[in-house]
C-alpha cells in the first residue's frame, strides 16, 4: 500500500487498500490495423485508487489502449481484467467504467442536469434517485445551480466539469480520461488539473488519464506509462522517469535534456562523444544495456548544467568542462535559458534561476559542464528520439 500526500491540508490518498474496487490489469494486449501496429504486448497493472497517466506522442498507442479498456475497441490479443473479472468481451455499457472525452460529447439539446442524468436513465435508475444523484454530482464538480442551463450557455471549463460529473454520477470505480483538458487555455487547464485530482482523491477513484502534455502528467500522476510505437517504454513515478530514464527515448521525451551520444567505454568510465570523452559516475554504469563498445548517451538536465567564465578551473566533481559560445538567451520569468554552441550542430541548454546567474560570464565565450553525479547514462538502441518520433507521428495513423 502506498500513501500519496496531495497537499498540506488534504488527507493522504490510500492506494491499493484491500477490498477497494478499481484494480485494473492489462495482460499482453495487442491491436493491429492491417500492417500498422497500434498497441503491442502491453502489460499494465493499476492498483485501486491509483492515478496512472498514459503519456506519449501522437500515434504511440496510448488512446488505443484507453479505448480497449473502455470496450470501444476489441483487442486482437490479450485480456482486460477489472477487479478479477475478465472484461475483454464485455460491451462498453456493461463495464461500469466512466469516460471523459476530449471534445466533452455533451448533448446540446439537453440541459446540464439532463446530460448528467443520461447514464442513470440508461441504467433505469428511478427518477427520484436520479435527481438526488445529479445534485450530488453537480456539487462534486462545484456547479450547483447550473442544472437548468444548456451546454451552449457554459464556458469550456464548465462544459468539461459537466462531462466529468456525467462520468461520475453512477459511481464507477474506474474513470478513463482521453486528453480532457487539451482544448483549454493554460491557466484554466491548470485549474482543472487540480479539480480532477481533488475529485479522484475525494472518491478514491482509479484513474487512467491520456495526455501528450509532459507537465500535466508529472503534476497529476501517481505513475506514468510512457508509450513509444505501441509499447510501454517505461513506467514509474514522475521522479523516476525524470531522474532515471530507462532509454534515450524516455530521456528525450520527459522534460528537456542535453543528450551526448557516443560509444560506451565502461572499462575507462567514459563515453566517447563528438565533444570528447565524457566521464560518468560509477553508479551510472550499473544498469542493463551498457556494454563495452556499445552505443549510448550521457543525459544531463538543463538545470543541472553550470556555466562559468572560459578561464575557470574545473572542479574535481566536474564530469566535463566544455568550451562554447552563447548563441541565444531566452528569458522565461523565473529562469533564463542559455543555448550554448559547443561544436558544429552540437548545442547545450543551460537553465539558471533568478534574474541572472551570479557568476555568468559577460562575454559570449563560456565553459559549460555538470557535476559527475548529475550525468545519467542510457543505452542508445537506435530508436527515434522524441522529436524524431513526433515528426513520424504527424502521419495519419491510428492512435
């Protein structure tokens, strides 16, 4: 059992308590459309009350997985099990799973109350009980008094709350959300992220959430499953994915990274790269796939990079001290981002806190580097980086 504290004034959310409904299991799930692989051999275990996000570029298989769970798509192989019951061949309306779509899918001719009551009518819930459940759902999403309005009279954020209330009104143990906040502006999206988390916490729901927004996934999730080419490339907490990516794709897709590709030399403790041999800490080599002479990369997050005057002396903990020229400075409010050219077609990004870096050099020539402990080693298996895969995913293939 895991305890997750969402905020200082919120009670801890209990995940995986015995007897709590919402345990979801996908085992060997695959789906093909002709020669196109949408999902292949997906295994996923979700504990009751857990908030799991499926994250990846367009075309990576995350939405197909969600629709297989919902029952809208029948897998070619594998099973979907909820609380010990095999749902693989059960139709969507009998799975008891709530669903929130990206486009809200509200009925324009129905009032807010009518939209929310619709799933209850389909389940033949008595009218008096329906009215009470609708009021409870409106109160849950903080839309008391909006029951008589029509969708056209609501803002985008209010419509999304109605869609959420409709998905929750019949008390599902699992809630599926397919990029539900993608059409909203940044400030409203961030506010609704907190609302979704509050509701999930309050009801103890198991949530499977699909997004391509990395920050949204990091903010909301207990765990994140990163998708690439129909497979789960890595699953873990946001901190695990960010600090200890398992592959070059994950390192490139989660957050911003400086990636130095090269040849691995574990015997010497270095990676031979285009900017020279780069050292790595002994513990960085203690992972699978890093073999002598193999392809690999040193990954360093921009906020872990330092930047000093060109005549500064390297420190013992430095893994590298690379000479470069500042090509661009981008002001981001609380931080500045420096793009530093290290060699032809090779740049590094350095993020600094505050209005300016205390020891930032005044001229364009600088030394950039990082402490030995801040470099992460990943095998380079030849898969596309996130940027390359995003370009590939621009083609119209099933999600």
